[in-house]
C-alpha cells in the first residue's frame, strides 16, 4: 500500500458507497449495500497494492472494482472481434452496461498506456486492437486477488529451484534470486510482526493466508538456499542474509499462529466473541443474516436479569467456605412431583412424555393455540414450558413447529401468540 | 405515533436496552415510560405482555445471560434496594438517591469480617456491572447511587418478596466511617 494512502477504510468506503449508488442505475444487478461496498473495497485495495510499484501518483490506480470489470468486458469483446479489431463505437456498444463518460475515460487511459493500440499504423485509424500483455497481466492480477501474494512466492521459488538445480544460469542471476527472495521474505516478516505485535486479532485473522503453508514455503526457500550455496559458494554473504530471512519468517509465522490460536482458544471457551468480530459481522452481514441473529432471541439488549428470588437467595446465603458443594440449580417454580436429583433426568423425561401424551391424545399433532387458550397465563406458560422442554429433549419424539406470524390479541391469553403445532416426530423404524 | 415508529423504538430498545429520552417523547405502544426525578428525561423500556420477564427463560430451560460474581452482584443490588426504596407501599421506581458508602455498609453488615479493601473491590465491581445493565444508576464522581430503570420491570407479584427482603436487610449505620 502506498504510504500516503490512509489506513482507515471508512472515508474510502463511504466514497465507494456513493459511487456504487451512481452506477447502480446503469450497471445491472449491482447490489447496493455495506457488504458489497466492503467487498469492493477489499478488492480495490489489493489492486492498489499490486500496481503500487508501477503507479506514478498515489491516485493513479483505479478506485473502483467496476472499472476492472469494464476492462474485462472490453478485452473479451476484442477477443471476439479477432484480427479486425474494434472501432470506438463498437467498443462503446460492447460496454453498454457502463456509463459513457466512464468508458471514454477508460479508453483514454488504456490507449495512452498502450493496452489498446491502433490496428494499423496510419492516420485516421478507426480500428483498435488489444494488447496481449495487458490481458495476461489482468489474469495475473485476478490470481493475486484470489490467492494472495504468498502463493506467487511459492511458484516463484519452485521455478527458481528447477532452474537453478540444473546448474544453469549465471552467478549474477543466482545472486538476484537470493536478493529477491530475501527481500520478499523480509517484507512478509515485517507485515506479520506488525500484525502480531500491534494489530488487532481481527486484522491478523484477515491476513491469515499469509500463514498458510508457512512450513512448505520455508522448506522451499531452504532448498533454494542450499542449491545456491552448493553451486555458487562465492554467494555465501547473500546466502547468509537469505538464511536469516528464512529464520525470521519461521519465528514470525510461529508467533502469529500462536496469537491466532490463543485468540481462538478464548473465544471457543466462552460463548463470547471478540468485539471486532461482532463489529465486522454487523458491517458485512446481509439483512437476512442480521435478521437471523435476532430470530431466535427471546430477550436481548443482553443484560443480566436479577430475579427477586435470586436476590433473596443471595442475601440469605452466606458465602460458602471453599471446597464445599453448592446445591444444584433448580427451577424457581416448585414442582409438586419433584424427584430426587439423581433420578431427575429420567423422571423428567417420563413426566414430559406423560404431559405430551395427555396433550396429544390420539392425534399426531395439536395446535398450540388450542392448548393455551382458555386458561390464565400462569397456567398457560407452564404448559408451554413443558411443551418446549419435551420438544428440546432429544430422547422424546415430540417437536414444536412454529409459523412465522405473530398475532397480537389485546385482552386475551396469551396476548401475543405465534401459531405453532406440537406434534409427534415420526422416526424411521 | 405510527406503528412503524413504535417498531423502530422497539428495535432501538432491543439493541441498546432501556432508552433515556427527553420527556416530550410520546410513549410507543407496549413500552413502559419511567419519568426521572428531574422530570426532564424519561426512560423507555419494552414491557412484554403478561408480566413476562427474562426469568421465563429459566422455565423454558434456556440459558440466561450469565452474571459475573452473581451472588455478590445480587447482594449489592439488594443492599441498594434497601437504601433507595424508602416507601415500601409505593412502587420500586424511582426511589431515593443514596450513597455508595451506605450501600457498601449494608453489604458489609450482611457479610461481616471482610476487609475494607475486599469489600470495596467486590462492591465497586458489582456496582459497575449493575450500572452497565441499568439496574442501578451509579454516579462515581458524586458517590451517589439511584435505582436504575430496570427495577421497574420486576413484576408486581415479585414485590412482596422484595418488600420482605428489604425488611430483613439491616439499615446503613449512620455516620459510621468505613474502617480503615
């Protein structure tokens, strides 16, 4: 990333949202949304990093993935057109999905940089042809986008290894390989260390592909190093640097993995995710995904509930001396036929089965509304609790199936009702 | 207020918990409105029908949100209730302001023999948690404790239990400096 680019993505993101908004009128199937904008932003950021070494000015790279798609459409059109090339009008009609001024602008840039050239070198030439090199570089960019620079480094190392193994190549070429690999590894280390030491776990997790196959990358680099040292002993100084770079990468990847694993460990152990993950999810999730989170929540704005009974219990209970056993938790509502704890689960299942059979009678399904109506809420919710418990008990073959709508019935019990059916589960025999 | 507006208020309350709004705001359907002592602002809380509280989660054998140091937190809440709920015949909300010292003094009497430092550390942690979940309103600067809007969501049938609890709890010892 060029140094004068802001690290924060938010201003860029908002710009992109505006831009996407403009295009969404013209570009078919363009979904406007924060998730789309975030994905675009990630793509554009990789583009910028790739072309950074070639760009003359920081804002010279495209800032919008749509422009990349335009170039793709353009090259496809050129490929179809064959050796005759395309006129400017034909180009415009091929890219009709994009706004005219955007096409003109792109044509100007591509022509200037030689990605499209006049088909014949004569005045008033109207046909253009596309450059093979530019298209191949586009394929390369797409591959970088999909797999990141690290796999490129893998392939480079493999290729260099094959080339050097034959003992072909001069000492000068071998030295260049050593220097190139050393520099690439050092940059990789610098990025990893910065993420491990200073970055958030979330940022580290996003860049985790840097850690994939670290072992095989180290092995390959070591193999190249050995070949270099074997064939060109005079390069021992460069080899020394390469060795230290490999060792540094080994350390950095071990530390980064350790941090990732530590973070994963804590978030696995508790049902708490790191706050960055929530923020990221909230930003990237679609409306449906966000809604799904809330779908099975009964009470949220998660704040602990302090029941009056809990308060009384806490006040009554003096602190237990260490090592003594506390009583197992039990329901606040006393159950008349409560069983001793050791028989609890079986007795509970039996009781639930009895309740379920009583409710179902001879039929296989019964509407929940029918069961809850005509009683007061205190009774109704006991029934509901039993049905839910029976449905949740894996050993019992009953389930509650809810429909989506909620009926609001002021003055009746229950006053909010979701229609549902309590039914027998048919088990395959 | 249109039903769309009411739905928005509900969604806001779902994400943020109790909402503190200017008193001029009209009450959305199904929400509880609690005017603060000053009268300038009021709290809006979702009021589920039929006096249902999150306690029902336990009946449904679903997991409730865990509290850190549940017993200590409950004791501090009970102590704050003892200090703030002076008129036992009235509802819990809004109660009278009290001080952090008084609340901790009641806790200290409940469990005597703990050092000042331990009491302070556990007590402050519990007050902070209760403040965050809006059970209490704790002003650290002024060392002042008021009841938070959530106490108004205790259903009426729990009030006798709470009154009994307040009767049992010792009152704060006046003018007594915490032992150093």
